[in-house]
C-alpha cells in the first residue's frame, strides 16, 4: 500500500529503492517514517478525525468508511482544512513591522497576503505541526473483509468504533461491525496495551459488543468505568485523576470525552436527549509460546 498520497508530510525521504523487496513495485513504493497508529472504523463525516488530529499530532490517524459519497466528502474536507492551516501558518509566520513614520516600508512587506503559502515540500521539510491536519486521512474500505490487509500485525494503538449500524433484525446481526470473529482481527492488528473504544446509543448493540469482547478468550481486558469516566475538575490529558493519577488513564478519559462529544452521531444523541453506552477494551499481551 502506498500511503504517501494520504500523508505527504510523513514520507520517509531517506528511503530510496529497497533491494530486499519482493517486486519492483514494492521496491519503488514510497514509505512513511512511521506506521498508522489510530483507526476510526466507520468514521462517517469525520468529526472524530478532526478532533483527534491536534491531540495526537505525531500519530497517523486513518478513517475507514464504506460509503463512497461520505468518503469523498471527508477527503475534500481534509484537503480544505490543510489548505486553511497552510494559509493561517503563512500569515502568522512573519509579524507586521511596527509603523514608523520616518521609514518608508514598501506595501508588499506589510501585506500578509504577499508571502506565498508553503508548498507540500515545505511542509514535508518542516515536519508535522499541531493543527495542520497532515496526520489524518480517509480510505474507502470494507473493514469487515480487509482489515488485516491494511495494517501490519501489532501496529495500532487505538481503534474507535463509534455508533456503528445496529442492524436490528436477527438475520442482519452477521453484518455488525463487532463479532467474535472480528474481535480476533482487531486483536491481530493491535499492539499489546492498545485500546478499543466502542460507543452506541442502542443498549442491545452495546450488550452484543460487550459480549463479543468479553468472550474473546483473553485477547482483551475490560477497562472498568471508574477509570474512563470523566472526573470533576479534570482537564483532559493534564488531569491528575483521583485514584492512580496515571497519564494513561487521563488519556483514556480524554479519548472517551472526544468520542462522546465530537462525533456527529454523538452530538445528535445529545440533542435528542438519548443515552450513550461506552465500552473500553485493552489489548492483553499474548502468552509466551510453550
């Protein structure tokens, strides 16, 4: 997979032809300087992607969506947000000189628009900048069929499953995005210690997903609610917490808050006064070989 069009600022410029590759295409395919770390499966219109991008500027985040028109919308929005960030960065890069009546300064040096916007090459050389949305992308894919083809084993640190289709009819339960078989695939692509987040406004679906993760045969451990529920007086990743005070717990709580408040479906449920059922599951370490 050539990920360079998705994350042009993270292309490994030092990697040229790889002589150990199995084919010419693989040998000449550009590589990234890091692996994708966060996946939003069924990303919808991308609300979670845009909220996570500035929170984890050093991590590559990929949204997966099966609907073509929705994927195209998110693609265009990402490009628009990147262009807006480039323009904002170019305008704020050089401050206006203080006015001085004794010195005649040409208008072009005072005009913010006179400085050209940085090119993609400039962004690649300058590295990732928080808020420039270079670390997010979207891909149209059927995750139920092709998840292990997209990510190497033990590569993801977070997976978000936000408001998936409940498929209420019994004969359609096989189309649910969480099932015992799919849970094993999520475990395959996740690092030990990685976290899967689930949220839905349908209690029956929440119980279904909970049963699938609990029945994973020890692949995932349930993170209790007193760990990820928000605590009074805490502010995101900087919060100290009231129990263990671990940064990991504060990060999980912040992820849950973003998932509940920043997704389009989450906002819709809030407007309608509905409930949100959350599950947090930590990838357990594989036992040693006998």
